[in-house]
C-alpha cells in the first residue's frame, strides 16, 4: 500500500523537507580539506537542532545494526551509508552528504555530492551526469505515469555516459517513515511499476559509479563501497506527485 498524503500532511511534509534542504545546504558549506567526516556529522547535529528537527538516521535499525550517526557521509569509493569518523577530507575528493530529518511526525530526505576542488575531469563529469539524471527522473514523477518511468529515465540518461548504475540500493517512498512503498529503482522498464497518484511522496536518488555497478557492504554493516574502488556520486530529492508538475519538496529556499 502506497500512502497518499492529505492536504494537511503535505503541508507538514513541505515544512520538514524545507528544513532538510536547509540543513544540507549549511552542511555543504563546511566541506573542505582537513575536516573529518566526524566533525561534519557533529556540525550537522547542531544545524538540525537550530532548525528544530532531529536526525531520522540516528539509531535507525536495519537487521541487527543500528546506525550510529546523525548523517551519512560517503567519500569517493563509498556509495551510500558511510559512517562518519576519522576520515579526513582532501582536495580532489567527492563527498556525498545524505541528510534525513524528522519533525512533526514526518521525514524529509535529501542528498548531494560535494566536489572538493580541484576534482578530476572524469569525476566531475560523473557528478554532473548523476545530478542531471536525478532531474530527468523527477520530470517523470507525474500522475498517470508509473514508478519505472522514473527508473527508465534515469537509466537512459546514465547509460548514455556508460557509467555503472547501482542496483542494490534504490529510492523509495517517504513520509511518516523514512522508507515507505514503493521502491524506486534507478533502472527499469517504462510503463511498469506502481501507478503514480497525487499525494504520493517519493525519495528519488540515483547512485552512479564511475566504474562497474557492483557494490559491497563493509564490515561495519552499513558503508557500501564500489567493488572496483571507483568513485560514486549520489543525489536525492523528496518529491511530491501533484495533479501536474512534480514538486521538489527539498528544493533550497
């Protein structure tokens, strides 16, 4: 069952998603050479508190593991769910910040890959294509389309550049919970999947590798890395299906 939000619930979703976007924007400005991912996570905790929201990631349970940080911070070969720690950011790195916050009973979810300049040209192109793919996918988030119309649009855009599309992790519905139905893969056959209806809220999030698509999860039970060690980019927005154009709820104010 895919939740359909009421008008009152959508108002609350807009509020929490604006806060999620603000936290991500402010955290992005702190990414620089010499800072550790732990320092970024601690800053995120304070930024969330200033915006009146809490982390939806902290203590999130998956199997026997509970996530131990306020944000997911994934560097270079780390695809998603990187646990902040002692890793130091260096010039030339790309840093994916995944910020998920909760307030008033709802969740806002967004992510962005930050380039620590100067960055290699092929890595820059990867990030550009991944961000473009996000918006190509969002353009298909219209009533009457199906979930895999979003998936196929992302796949088609990325395949043109010959990058690896991560299959193990996908987008998803989001609302009262961080992960709701439906799953939103980043590749798929058009015209298939659940019918999109006004009031659905989806976290659309292409995760694209410079090399092959295969990823593995490290011993911490969370951090996913590319199997071939290639860099990976990740961009995400929470999107509302409306009667017409899709509404990006996590768009910066």
